[in-house]
C-alpha cells in the first residue's frame, strides 16, 4: 500500500496539470471501493484548480473553465482518490491504449 511519502510524491507529480482543462473522462471500472458517480463526465470543461493530500487520499478540486454570471454560484467539483494497495496515477500521450488495470482516464487539453 502506498505510504504517505508516495502519496505526497504523486500529489507533486500532478502539479503540471494545475490550470489545465479536462476535455474527456473515460471510466472503465465504475465500481471500486465506492461506485463512481454517473455524472463524472460533468468534469469535462472544468479546470484542475488544486491538489491536496488528506492522509492517504488525494483531493483534486476542479472549477468551471469559463465563468459567467450563471456560474457564479457553481460549487467546485472534487475528485477523491485513494491509491489502494498498488494504485498509481500516470501520465500518457493522448490516444494511448487502455492497460489492464486502468480504471479511469482523465484527458487534459494539451496533454
């Protein structure tokens, strides 16, 4: 199981994605420890605002990419990640084939 230093390293590795817009989300395994919400695709067109570590969890906060008067009251969306026994977050070029243990792919503009 990843320990705190590995989780902190994973958090740090996400820094290049801060400020980047989500353009697509692909869910391959909707039932993990907790079921993934059906509306996870609503993260598309949101921008990664921050990444925090809470114990062994990563909390990714997303904000609407384009704010207008109607979005002034839109709450940020948060994605909670626990790496489990052997989990990892990896960066790949767009179009890379899904691998055996990939559960979720988040596609960012420009990555």
